[in-house]
C-alpha cells in the first residue's frame, strides 16, 4: 500500500498528442491561424459611409429628420463613458 506520491503525470513540453503535432504548432506544415480580432473593418467602414451619407442626404432634403439624427447623435455622445 506504499504509493509513490512523488511520481506524477508526464508534463513534458512536447506538443505531440496522440494524433501527432498540434495544427500550427512546431513540426506542423500549416501556418497557425490568426486570432479573431472581433471586428470586420470593411463592413464597419461600409456602415459608417452609409450612415454618413444618410445624414448628409437628410441635411439637404428633410430638415426635421436631420435634426432628429443630430439629437440622437448628441444624446449618444452624452451617454459615452470616457
């Protein structure tokens, strides 16, 4: 019943698992996948341009709608936490 408590699991730094090297790890032929950034810059730029164009269009057409947009923008800026 004398168990050897000093021997533990093998925690060597090898990345080889039962299936071989980890994808993108050392010894792998494929490059590692980039981490997702959480934002899609082309879509964000397109939406910004669309909303900006909408605001400019209302400035020259329906003044009341432009004032509503500006009131919403000012309210949003006022709520922003710096």
